[in-house]
């Protein structure tokens, strides 16, 4: 891989230049520097959330050895991140995958990719808040979410409202939340997992297991080992995603051609390494495998065995804040994607959705409307027999659909992006990376969509696809035909730059 810097990048904000050359008026305030962009990528991945949500799922399907699916997913998704980093540095526009797909292929293709992006952020927030953040917060007050489902739903909705308000206030405020989340992620995962390893190593409390537990496949299911191992990969497949949302904040970033690719790659690699250490620590600390496998919150059960109650509460507080930070950054990125699509007249009520408040310089209308939609999806997931399979499953499936779509577009028009300056390039390794990523994303999608565990997610996505086709057929296609919606091609944009 090679890194290059065009002379036209020197001394000026080429990200702002591209916004103007693409025919847009720069409306979002550029305040996010490199660390804030890294914080967005790292906190939206949120190893704390992913491991809390899926550790028990991995145990069920492949036992403690399920943790070794993590490095497999990390390698596959790092290759995806390299493609995203190159696209992000060459086309640093809000709307990330929508913009890339529209310009590399056409606006019709971009519509369906953009819709998938909006859906991903809409369902992801509900999954995290309903299945993990709210139950954990209630546990702090001795309330069992399983026996108080309506209260669990109410707390989840409150979380979502606060996340929306945080973004309405200003992008700087939400950025501060995410900056803090970097440290709560590290404290809530790495520090506590290392503490558990130390307590386990000192044999402070007796457990019947040794290092051999790390390779144990004792599990609750009796499916064939290869299938069980693949499905247990949900542990990493759900978690090590979302890094691309740093690119969605490109128009809020200072010098995005440098900060976006750095944030994407550094965020994912940091999360992958810290996540593996965390998984090893919590697995070694399992006090009773059967008890933990049957626990609705297995990591909490492990922590309660080793730590005093007050320290468990501190641990849970860090975890809940990290999950809340995901809701904050997700709402912000979702509104930027909607803003980007609305200014191209791709959405219903585009005129209202693309408005940016002149005081806060945030798309308040988009934030509020999407907040209501996200809440409706949260309630939908709550009403399903298997909320985990519906919301968490959909949150894992959708990004891989997006990765597949943008990789196909990137493969077709790889040479065309050379006309744009950038701080990161795959160079001669591009074709190899493209080939592996195509195989990888198809394999992950096959595992997640064909399993009966995620039938609820499949049904939800089918319903969403109907809505996407309906709007395209009844409204958007006419706008595109008349030239009142959509974007210019990559070649046309390159001519504007020249």
C-alpha cells in the first residue's frame, strides 16, 4: 500500500474545496480534529457494546472457543476498512456510501445504498438501547428488565431522545461525548478485563478452569462445528463495523483527507486489539460455564463473581455511557447522511430535511424526524418475539450489504478515483483487496441471512426493501428522469476540479 499527498492539498482545506466543486454550499461547521474523528470511529465500533450484546450468543453456539472468531473477522473487516479509507480520503463528503455509490455508478444505485445506510443507523440504535443499555442501567437499581419490559422500553426511548437532543445542541457537544467515550470504552473493557485476569491469576476465588477454557467448545447447541463456529462469528461481525461513519462526518472535519482515513484504520485496529484482550480476560474469568451460558447478561454475571458490588456498579456505568455514546454518534451520522441525500432531492420532504440551523449549524429537522423514525423501529423490535434476532441481526446484516455494494462500485471505477487527491491509496494492492473483500462480505451475509436465528431480521429487511422500492418507483424515479434529483458522475466531478 502507498500513501501520497497531492500538491494541491498543501496549505488549504481541500475537503471544503471539494464540497464547493461538487455544487454544494458548505453549511456544516468544520470543528472535528483528528482525535475527534478517531473517537467517532472507535466509539461507534464500541467493543464494549458488541461484546456485551454477543458474548452469550458466542458461548451458546461454540462455547468459550467462540472468541477465536474475533481475529478472523478483524482481518476481513480491516480489508474493508482499507477500501473505505481510500474512498473517504478521495471523496470526503457527508453521506459517505451514498455519495460514493452515486458517483461511481449512478444516483439510482446510490439511493438504495443510501437507504441501507439510513436503515442501519436507525435499527442499530434501537438494538443497542433496548437489548443492552437499558437492561444494564436498570440492573444498577436492582430492576430486572426481563420482568419489567415496559420500563425497559421507556428507558430506551429516553436514551434515544437524549441522544437526539445532544446532536441538536451542537456537533461540538456530541463530539465531547464521543471523546469521553474513548476512555470509558478502554476503562469498561481493557482495564476491567486485565483486572479480572489478575484476580484469576492470583486465584483470589477458586474456579475449576484453566487456560484450556479458551479452547473449550462446550456449548448449548448441537449443530455441526463448522456451522456453529461461523455463526459464533456474530461476536465480531456485529462489533467490528461502523468505522465508516467517520467518513459520514467529513464535512464536519478539519482536513478530512488526512483525518478520515486515519480515523477509520486506527479506530478499527485499536478496537480489534483491545477487544481480543477483553475477550480473553472475561473468558478466563468465567466462574461457572453453565451459569454464564444461561445468563441474560453473562459479562455482568462474571463481574459480579469477582468484584465487590460498588465496583460492579462503576463497571456498568462505564459500559452504559459507552453505549449511550454510540446512540449519540449514530444519530449525528444518520442526520448527515439524510442531509446529504436531501440536498440532492433524494428524499421525501427534502427541502425541510436539508435545512441547517444557522445558530447550531446542525440539521435539526433531519435529527428530529429521524429520531422519531428510530423510535418507531425501536418499538417494532420490542413487539417482536425475538428482539435480539430482529434488531441485533439486522444491525449486523445491513452494513455488510453496504460494504458489498460500495466494493462492487469501487471495483468497477477504481481507476476513476485517481483523479482526486488523497492522503491514502491502496496502490497496486487494490485488486487483491477487492477480491478478498467481495468473497468475505458474501460469506458473512450468507451466514447471517440463511440462519433461522435471524428470520426476524430477514423479514424486517424485506419490509424495508419494499419501502425503498416504493419511494423510488412512486417519487424518486421521476425526479431523476427530470434532472431535479441526484448527483453528477465521478468523471464530471473530476472535470469540475480540473
